[in-house]
């Protein structure tokens, strides 16, 4: 739809005026001339009401007679406005070309060269997380002391944008004059004084990955979807997001492992979105937030309520873990809440919420009550997969 107005538009004078003082009809079809209003249509004060027989019908928002010249001029102005907004006309083609969906990769082998450059690099000074943004664009997030959860001192990190150049990805910090490059698993830095430093690529693994359930655990998923409603298990024996446990729980300890797709052109909530709902009330966000600041709507956040103390999201196409110790909200005999739900959450082995109170349901969560609730693995239109899910009731 065109939203600008031409500055030198000359409007033709109407060839005829309407006999009715309140209403006119415009039809985009020359074979369907203006018609007088039907009985009972006078005085409605509407603008732009569509009819099947007369195209777009517009009523002037006042009654009484007016000079023919003025009435005709108003008609001409509205006709011109409709001509500039063709999507308002009946029968106009309002179909807009849909943007292609960001390409999604589920294996390292098919993810391409951008994925090979993406990842974590370290040396004895600090670390860097290189994020692939698609179309040969990248961002390097440099932290002093080490990587998040592994030495980073918590001070603000430096972000530098980069692009692919041949077999390397090149970054330049315009403020310092320093340049960086990624090539064959090495992140190299050259200072404005000519010094060179290197970091080597690493691949971290959660210390709780593959954790074995204790003997008193409820095995929620180990290739068998029996514990879930409407579950889908793929040919690899992985549980697809978008299912809820049949059983309901109160206090528990939960272990779950999840796998995020690689969507370099995805942005925000369209980058591997899912979530783990505790009692179907409180969502712990699952999202490809690798290298981001760690907000309450990013991976590890208690959705829209609490941000993680540190963003422990690993790169996509890497198995990650949640270990959650959960106490439900408490209620008095009168049914009124006396204490908030509390959760301690470890993401990839690192505490990101420590005895954190949750003051109410997150978006899409069921209302709080003294009743137990299920575990929901939220489906959000992205191929996110889970395995080795178990729970110990307390």
C-alpha cells in the first residue's frame, strides 16, 4: 500500500453530481455506475462500507444539503484517495509475497561453512563467542577472563561485527583499530600496534549431560513416549517439542536435555523456540540465545519475569541440559496463595537461578492453584528435540 501523497496531483472535475445530499457511491468498475442509496441506508455516517453490488460505499458524516461543487469535489478527493490505496477496493489483489522462512539445519554436516566459524574460542586472557547471522555476516562477543560460566569476570563485553572474506571471517573494531579473523578453528587478533594474539576453538559439554536417573525417578522420556500426550518421536528416538505429560506433579527435581536447530537468519523468538513449563504454569525458556546478553525471554529465562544470572546457552546443534529443583506455590485453607513458587535452575551445569521466586504464571501458563500440574514441552513451530527426561518427586 502506498502511504505517501503525490505533491503535484491535479484532480479532474466531476462530470456529474449526485442528486442525494448525503451519500455517494464509488464503484471501481466502469460497467457498474453510481447508484442512489437504497431505502433505509440514509444517515449512517459510515465511511468506506463495502457492498457486493456497488463496490465501496462511503457516506458523508453529516446530513443536509450542500453546494454541488463542494459535494463533487469531496467525491473526487475520495476517489483519488482510493486510487492511491488499491488494496481498499473490492476484488483488489491483497496477496503479498511471503518472506521465505529462514533456513533450518539439524546436523553439523549440512549446516555449511558459517556453522564451522560459529562457536567458542579461548586463551589465557579471555574468550570469544562467534555468532553466525546468515548471509556471511557474523558477530564476535569478546569477554575478559574467559567464557560465560567459565571465567568471564562479568564486565561488559565487546561486540564486533564481521563478514566472510574468502576462507576467513574478518572483524574490525572501528573504535580501537584492532582487527580479528576466524580461520580453521583459530580466532586471531591484531592490535593497532601490530601485536598478534590467538584463541583456539573449544566445544564445551554440560557436566550433567547423560545423567542417570536415580532408582526412585519417574522416567518421563527415554525413547518411549508413553508418559506423554500427543507425543511425536522421530527416527532418531528423540522427542519433538509440543507435548505434555499425562501425570501431574507437585514438588520435584527435573532433568531434561534439549537440542536446538541452527537458524542463522532467524531472529529473536524465531531462533529455535521452545520452553519447559513447570506444572504447566511457569515457563523456563528454551531458545538459541548463544552469545546474547541473557534476557528474561532468552534461553534460561523464567519467561518475561526473571533473567538468568549468566547466559549459559551453548551454540545450536549441541546437546544442552536443564536441572531444575522446583517447589510449587503454597496456599492456605481458604485457597489464597501464601507463598510463591520457587525454582533453582542449572543450565549446562551452572546455576542461573538460585532459589528464585516466581510471582505468578508466565505467558501461556495455567492459573496458579494448590492442584498439581504436568510438565509441558512447548512447541513453537521450531524443530527442537528432547531426550533423557526424568523427574524425582519430593
